[in-house]
C-alpha cells in the first residue's frame, strides 16, 4: 500500500518515524520534517521510501557514495 506521510522524528535505531492512527511507520533514509511517499509492508511497521516530496532543511548531500555502515549511511544526509 502506498501512502504520503510526514516524518516526525527519528527512531532509536536510526530509521525515521511517521505517525499513523494505527501506529508508527519506520522509514529509512528520511529525516524529520520531510513529506515522503512510501510503500508500507502490510506485515510489519516498516516502509520503503519511494519519493521525497518535500525535503528537510537539514538534508545535505551524502559524504560518501557507499558507506560500510548502514547507520552511518542513514545519518550522513543530516546536518
């Protein structure tokens, strides 16, 4: 299922969180304040990023094209 959501905060494991009436959705590679289109996995509370519709003012270009650590890759686009 595709949804348009606003990212409200970062979760404890580095994925961003969008709130829904039935609970949070965890969206990797996004930042608080962004409006995104996602594909939600119906069997979990995770989603796949399809498109960033409105970028956060805090988004910057990644420092490395490929990162050895997923956590570093997720945080490398945030000031």
